[in-house]
């Protein structure tokens, strides 16, 4: 991780207020090492943790790393789930030229121009609203939506804007106990990113409190009503 971008990077590991029950964490942007998810696995041993990484070479290195293998073969292996896709405001496929990235480096998929080259990787990006129900984190009833996501943790080089905007427009943001992300300024959306960032901040303030963070660093938002399981 580039320390010049994330001057407050250690703050993302500050303790989380989680209920005394099984909790659930989605970690988007696991890259090749799954560093933050491994931290959460140690800090919150009863949590289900979903590691998401859409870039296939990164995903392959992730699932074959010794620390991830240790998780998946431990006596708590049923708590850990690793998937080769990312999150966004809709579900789609994107072709990324193999020259667009090098092994182990971050990659922005936001508004990425699709490659017409024969040498490309087809990446999967999923609608965050669909995933919350598909993973059975949230549950629809006749009259309401139940349950919560304990933590949505994103280090995805720009997808945070699409994801948070989708949660806000669907109203699902009120089912996110903790939201934590590093904000980015990928060149593909640089002309609009400041305006989108400010709009997200204003909207999050309605339901959540910002615990720490500034633009282009790490920030955490926590729901004001911590008894949100049956909202």
C-alpha cells in the first residue's frame, strides 16, 4: 500500500463496535495478499469474512498464498469465503488488457475503456445490492428488510463511489453498521470525483457518523443506531 496516499492507513484497523453474535464483513479489493481480511479474521474470530478480488492473476495469487490457505484449512474454515469478482452499482463484465496492470499492483475498474486486444482478462463486477441478498446477509420479508452487514470494507481504486451511491439510492445504507473505505481519484473519473465525494459525504451524514478520515485517505462511518438488525 502506498503510504504517501494513505497517511492514516493504520486507522482502518481501529477496533470496531460489533454485536456479541456472528458478524459479517465484506472486504472488496483483497488484491494478492488479503492483508486487511487476515487482520479481521484474527481480530473478530466469529465473523464471516468475504474476500473479493476481480483481477484473476491477483485472485490466483491470493488463494494460493500460505496465510489464506491456512485460513481455508483451519477449524474455522467455514467462516471464510473468497470470490473472483468486484462490486459496483450494477452487474457486468469488463475486458482489461493484460498490459493495464502488473502482478501485485492495484487496478481501477471505474469507467475503464474495454480492451479490443486479444490479450485480455474478462473480469466480473457485481451489483452490491444483489450480493447482500445473494449472500443472505440481508433478508427480505413481506413488509421490510432485516439484518445488517457488520462491515463493508473497500480498497478498490475507485469502485467506492459506485458502491456507496448504490447503497444510498436503494436505502440499503441503513443496513450497513460500519462502512470503511479508502477514497481514490482514478484518472477515468477525475473530472467528477470531487463532486461525487462531497455528495456521498452529505448523504452518509444523514444516517451515519464519520469516526475518522479525510478525502483521499481512509475513513470510517458508523450507523448512529447500533440496534439496526430489524430496520
